[in-house]
C-alpha cells in the first residue's frame, strides 16, 4: 500500500544545562524540527481497485517525565 506523508517545520525551544568553563549554565536552545502532519493512504473498494485517497491526521505525542 503506497503511503505519502506531509511534514511541517516547527521551532522548538528547550532548556539545557551545560558546563561552560568551571560553571554550569542554563541555556535556552531553539531548534527547527520536521514533524509529520498527516499520512495519505490509498482507499480501495471491494474489488481491490483504488478509488481515492484517505488522509489520516497524525496525533501529537508527549513523553512522560
């Protein structure tokens, strides 16, 4: 089954602790990441013929701390 995906660039900001010289410093780091927005899959009828496309949105997921 062929599958297509759409990506969107988003900026994310995170706080990181890094050692600078002899001191530990809190730094704010902003990075651009590509996230999937949706997946597009072929839609078939009962005779196994492609009759169109179906778009499935991708839900955001978060890690537990």
